């Protein structure tokens, strides 16, 4: 079993969101970077669990990013990947990133390609599907469970208002979310081991992005909360009905 | 040339999010001076011609048993064929579970730039620029699509459905479908309830409620408002409530018209999933709870007293006993 886990770097969930260069760039000043939570908690930890169940499993990690993504990929290695590949490219659209991942995956002979449900900065929820199409593989999105038996995968995915169980032959691309696994923290042994695990840097293939960012903005600030006394819920109902027209 | 809207169904019924996508797609078509067409895959029980009142002129219906469940590859094959036949230059999906499975694949297939999570009509005054949510709703980005064909996946609840007059022409479309590679072996649905990601009103509660036995008043209020119920992450983690109610950074992201948060502190990770709600009401006994900063209306008070009273007051307004 060979698994490729797609790891991206995102600002910490509590980071202040601001923009520079005439609102065309995210302001990285003072931002702490983390592994995108879905990639870490669900995709990577599920891969580690599969390796724990079958020791012959090999886990590769891939990230498309500049050198500043290395602490993130080392942390992912400390959690449990065997080796990592960094495609040395930054700031491109989903299509470009997917093409780099697909190129890494193409000759890797992976049975399973795992991504997170979405990046918490771009919120694309796109890269898994794009990689699957580029590799002509089936794609099961928003998966909450994944079990393997030989070359068959049983995958539970979210549908509107419920869940659906899918059966599919490997190889397959799966985007993962809550339910898939429980978050872990790296231990000392993992951190030490990660230092000597291979981290290969490869140059990107030539691909044209299909979209570009024209600019960013912040939503208008809320006007401020209108407080209603606890003993006057009728007033709240009136406001919701007449002013907000919400009920 | 046309704008092609991919219409989703569940159990044979057109999804509400698709009505939004149709209304939006019709508006885009008007902007570009082309026709709005739709495509429906699999069997449908609803009256498709009636969707004309949302502005779609023609609907291509592709009926095939293989399309009665979602296999992203087969769906992509079919939508690509319809898009070509219809001369589509813009393809609209809803950014719901189906849209997230399909739009990225189609983007690669047609080499068409994708904007997922769109929240407004495209700006076509200089190129083709679409506004989308980024940073989990804390900011937006304007994305320029630089390819001849463009794909937009519209966020649910981001565009108001408008029903007017009109009847769509429904035409069967003979497509090469292919063989499915994904087999659906079972489906489970939370029955009879309002689907959280589609709900207009959501009543949500957090650790302030102390234990699962206290959720009766939350469910009562939700029933009165015809609302879906939701919860904070620790509540789902402690199994007080099912995981499919967990909203926030790591749970569902929702954007209802009204979000009522009861006994939830308003941590940034919680807000990430709900801050696109149009109106937020917070009920919390701590006046310093961070949620009040993100709220439109609030009551500082004990949920156990306020919520039942609120339920009664709303019942009175709605004229239900
Ligand atoms: C990476 C990461 C991701 C996360 N993702 C999510 C997520 O997706 N969703 C999420 O919800 N959380 C998430 N969290 C957790 C989040 O940080 C908070 O811990 C969590 O939201 C708190 O839940 P709570 O508000 O229900 O509980 P608490 O923080 O314990 O707040 C309870 C609130 O109830 C109030 N209260 C108590 N008694 C009463 C009463 N009788 N009447 C009225 N009010 C009362 C209190 O004043 C308090 O404000 C995440 C955390 C991390 C680190
Ligand atoms: N730069 C990247 N390098 C590697 N994987 C990525 C990158 N960006 C996104 N991914 C993967 O694709 C998933 C979906 O990302 P997105 O489509 O941007 O929401 C993420 O959860 C990651 O698993």
C-alpha cells in the first residue's frame, strides 16, 4: 500500500486577516503557519492509522510551496510520514497546484491519494477533484470514513443531510474531513526521526494557471450588537420580525 | 453561446441550492446577452418545465440508470458533452456536496478556470471577475478567470432565489455515459429534519447548556422556527449531539438568514463556520462572551430562562398555540 498525502500550509486559525500591496497580497506579518487542519487531523492521521494496521504501508507527503513550507512538512513528517516531496513553487491557483501534485503522483504508483476537505485560507475544496481528473482516477469527496480490504476501499462520504457508503477499487483520490480520524500531537521520537527523513525538493512543471487573484477585501464590519434585556424577549422578537425581517 | 446551470436533485427533487444557482445563472446569462440553459442528470420527479420561472429557458435532461447516483467521473463526462452541445461559456454549479465533487473535475476536463464559493455576480466590465469567500468567511477575494470557458460554484444561501414567469423547454439529451467506478452501497439520512446546510434558520447551542438532557428547549425553539439545529464542537465531541450538527472551522460552514447561538462563547473557530449568517442572535449569561462582538442582537441572560420564553413569544407572533 502506497499513500500520498497532500499537505498545505495555512495561517493559524486565530491569525489576523489583513492585506497589503493595495489589497492584492495577504499580509504575512506576524502570522503563525500551521498544517492545514483537515490535511493534518484527517488525511495524514488516517494514513498513519492505515500504516499502523499494515506495516508495509508507505506514506509520502507532498506540498507545493516555497522553502518557508519546510517547517510545516517537517512537522507532518514528525507525525508519521515516511518521506516528503516539496514542489518548489508558490502563489498559484488550484489548477496549477493540482497539476504539480498530479505530476508527482503520476509515476509514484500510489494506491491512495488523500487531501483535506479544503484549505482554510483559500476554501477551494477543489484540488482533490482536479488531481483525480488529471490522473483519471475516481474521486470520493468529503469522506468521513475510509476502510481498505485488499484493493477495495469502502468510503463513507457526506451527502446533504446524511451519509452515503461508496465502494471503489484502488487507486482513488479521497478528500477527508471530520470523522476520518482523531487529531494527534507529534511526540519526541517522531520529531527526532523527522530530522533525518528524506525531504526531496523538485522543480515545478510548466503549467499555466487558469485564474488569478485580482484583489482581496474584508467584509463590512457589523454595526454592533443591540442588546435586549433578558426580561423582555418580546422586544427581541419584535426586532427580529420588524427590523431584521428574519422571522 | 449559453450559460449552463447544473441542476442537482436528491431523491428526485430539485435542491433549493439549485434554484439559487438557476436564478443566479439566468442573471449571468442576461449580463452576457446569451441564453440560460440547464442540465439535469438521472431521474427527476419534479416538474422541470416549471423551473422556467427562475429564468432558465431550456433544460437538457440526461436520463440513465447509471446517473441515479453520483459518480463524479460519469457526471463529468455527461456535463462536458452537454456543455459542448450548448456552446456554454459559463457553467454554474451550487457549491454544495455535489458541486464540490464535480466542478473541479470539469474544470480540468474543459481547461476552464473555476471559482468555488462565489458569493456575487461576476463583474464583466473588465474581464471576468468573481467574488468568493476566503479565510473561512473572514475575507473575500476577487478572482479573475482567464480562460474562454468559466466555471462558478455558487455558495448556498449567497444569492436570493427569485421566481417570476416562464416555462422551460425540457429536451432529452442522449449522452455517452460510461461505466461507473464508484458503487453506492447504502445511504443514511437524518429523516424529517431540516437539512443544516440548507436551513434558513439555525438554532445552535454550546457547552453552556451543561448536558444533552437540556436540549429539549433548543429543539422546541427550532421546531417553532422551522429551523435546523446545530452545536459547537465540544458538544459534538462529548457526544451530547450528533457530529453532523457541529458547525465551525472543522465542522459545517453555514450561512442561514438567522443564526441563534445559545450558550456558545463565540471562539474564532466557531465563528469561522457561522459568520456568513445574515442575522446573528446571541444568548449568553456572560456579557463578556466574544460572540456578542459578532452578533446583531443579544440577550445577556440565563439560557434556561430566556429560551423557553423566547419560544413562547415567537409562537405568539406566528399565531401557533
Ligand atoms: C483548530 C481548532 C479548530 C476548532 N474548530 C471548532 C469548530 O469547528 N467549531 C467549534 O464550535 N469549536 C471549534 N474549536 C473549539 C473552540 O476553540 C471553542 O473551544 C469552542 O467553540 C467552545 O465551545 P462552546 O462555546 O460551546 O463552549 P465554551 O467555550 O465552554 O462556552 C460556553 C458558553 O456558555 C455560556 N453559558 C454558560 N452557562 C450558560 C447559561 N446558563 N446560559 C447562557 N449561557 C451560558 C458561557 O458564558 C460561555 O460563553 C476549535 C478549536 C481549535 C483549536
Ligand atoms: N499547496 C499545496 N500543496 C499540497 N497540497 C495542497 C496544497 N494546497 C491544497 N492542497 C491539498 O488540497 C486540499 C484542498 O485544497 P483547496 O482546494 O485549496 O481547498 C487541501 O486540504 C490539501 O490537502
